[in-house]
C-alpha cells in the first residue's frame, strides 16, 4: 500500500504529521509531496518540514490513497495547483481512496467529488462541500472518500485511512499501541 500526502506552504502541521506517523506505523508506504519546486514546506505555524519528493517528479501510478491536510493558506495553495486537482479527479474516478481534513474537503467539493456522499469539514467551510450531505460525525467515510472536521481528530482521521487500506484489526492495533 502506498499513500501520498500533499504539502503546500501554510498546511496545518498536526493534520499532516499525524497521518504520516500513523500510516507509517501501519507499514503503509507514506510519501510526502511538495506541490512547489522546493522540498522545504513551511506549515501554518511556521514549522518547516522536508517533503520526500516534488510533485513534478513523482510518479503516482502506485497510489492507493491521496491525502490532503487542511490549514490556511495551505488549502488555498493545494486548491490552486491544477496538476494536483487533475490527479485527485483521476484517482477518484478510478474509485481509489481520497482523504481530506479540516478545510481541505472543500477541494473535493470544488471538483464535484462529493455528489451523493456524506462529508464533514472545518466549520464555515460546509458551503464548499457541493453535493454532499453534511455529517455530524467528526470523521466520515463515504464510499472512497474520507473527510474529517479539524486538527483535533487527526489521529481518528489517520486511523480511518488505515482501516480503509489495511482493515479494522490493523487500525485497532495502532490505536492500542499509542494508547488511544
């Protein structure tokens, strides 16, 4: 299994780093991708990380999951990156897993990926979830899409991704190991 997590300047650090950690604990190959031309990406709270690869140099043919952290202006930057939007659409159309947290589910709404699905996002971004039924849950899996409300549920978000890719037993094993 291979998951790609996309990073843009202004990403929410908890929403990116927590899934990276949890997915790697589950032995899911987890690749961080900078959408800029620099591997160094600075989060919304001025924490710099070094991505594993540049979007322009990555081959996503083996992608089982594409993951978007929220944060501002990270979500805005991701949503303005047309090659990423095209990749998300192709991946979704192939019925592969896409996941987004906080403000980032708005990108799925922009792409009309949420039609007939249940979804959640950071409060005040609901109007951007075009076609979705807004959930009262903090983390929602609807078909091949996982959405989550905010940084406070980043661990649950990551564990839902593990469940989707590896099964509930693996997610429970990780949850027990971190004493969730």
